[in-house]
C-alpha cells in the first residue's frame, strides 16, 4: 500500500470541517499547502495509507512556509504568547498519538486511524482541540464529519 505522511491533527482538522461539496476539481496554487488534496482523498476513499508523523507531512511538503530545515516559518500570533507553529503542533500530535495508543511511524489506513478516533469520541477533543478553539466545537465537528463520512451513525 502506498502511504502518505500525515500529522495526526491534520486529519482531525479535515474531518472536523469536512463537507461533501468540497470542490473535487480544485487545483492547488503554487506554494499552497496540500490540504485540499487530502480533503479530496478523504472524500473519495478512506482506504489510503498514512504514516503518522510528528513533523512535516504530505500537507506541509508543498507549502511555501516549510523551510529547508523542515520547520514551518509560521508563527501562531493569536496565541498568548505567540508561538512557532511547530512548537505548538509537535506536542499536540504527540498527545493525540499517546491518547490513541499509537506511535510516530505507525502505518495504517485513514479509515483505521479515524476508527480509533471515533471510538474515543467523545473524549479525544480533550487532547486535540487547538488552544484558541472550544472543545465542544471540536467534538461536534468531529462527530458531524464522522457521520458525513459514514463512519458513525447519525445521532450516535
């Protein structure tokens, strides 16, 4: 199975905001990250392989903010105090992996990963909600996304 590298939180962000009507013909602009490519993959078939990583992934690779040293140059200026993107995201991904009983380097399908997430929902929003977001919104978004993808019965 071909696999793509995937930060644990990136797939959770996609599911949280997933909509079936995302444009399947969208072409990525030069320097733009690969999130829309993964959104299309998720919408087509969840049986693609992922290698869970703490660090740059398939989404980060084409982004103009990714530096040659593998670090993102972006600063999260809405955080108090402002924080380097990687200094926030790396511990976030480590927490998510630990909560799910997984380790960096684990290879599985996106469906298998999201099945683990779904089994810990509610609950996972306690470790995967971004610092400037509400846990209730993250939980509700994940539930809606899982329902839309057919991974969770509506209203469960």
